[in-house]
C-alpha cells in the first residue's frame, strides 16, 4: 500500500509541475466551494441545509475564471520582474493592488451575480454597492501576503500559496455576497407581509403581527 501511495504522489507531483495552470484550476475548484461551505457553516447551516448550488457556483467561478486569470497575472509579473527580493516583492504587491486587485474584486461580484441568473444591470449595481467596502479590506491584507509570495516563494508554487491564502479571503467574499442575499430575502419577506396587512385593514380587522 505505501508503494502505491508513493507512486500516486510521484505521478501527481510530476503532472502538476508540468501543468501548473491545471493544478491551479483544481486547487481553486476545491478551495472556493470550501470557502462557501465554511461561510455557510458560520451561518449555522449543516450538511442537510447547505446551499450546494451556491458552493457549486463558487467552484465554477474559482476554477474556470479566477485561477486562469491569476495564473496569467503571475506569469506576467514574473516575466517583468524575474528577480526575487524584498524590494521587487513590494513593487509587485503595490502594482497588483492598483491593477489586478480592483479587477478581481469587481469581477467577483459581477461574475457571481451573473451565475445566479441576475441581469447585467443587477450585476453592475452589486459591484457598485459592494466593491469599495470589500476593496478597502483587501488592500490592508493582500499587500503583505503578496510581498511574501513574490519575494520568498518560488514561481512554480506561487499560485498554490496564493490559493491557500485566499481560502479565508474567499470566505470573507462569501460573507459579503451573502449580506446582499439576506437583504433580498428581508425585502421579499416585507413585500409578502404588506399585502396581508392591507387585506386585514380592508376587512376592518386590526393587523396583529405574529
């Protein structure tokens, strides 16, 4: 049995080293839905009440969009600044926060909204509502992590390092996304209660909320 495990491990390592983009897609395809489930657990949900479709949307977006776009960004910055030093790491982290960071934040809310079946106008409205509160938190966290990533982590492992760091960040994104869903549910509940209240008034009965 140990021989089989070692063989599988060796083959997997060789495969992922040869196909770093695919490794990133698989990693994000696991980490992003995991983050969604962590956030749902914080809501008080369990295996029976999890919204698995929401987790699936996170997996699709993470593996098919975030991983390739991040891989392209890492390759671009590595080509432009191949050196590994603290100064270069700081430069890369600063540039990322001014370019890729805003792009990733806005595309998350827009992309996830479209996956939920919302219109383009609704997706844009959510970006306008959620972008700056989320970006302000991210700009305090990611420069530190990316300085470490660009200055100390070898290029072949940078996508995986970022993936691990993004687990908790994606949990935060899921929380920000859920805040919008909770507001929608509250609005829906209010619209359902109002007609009942008006009907009771029309019949001459006082409306007594339960």
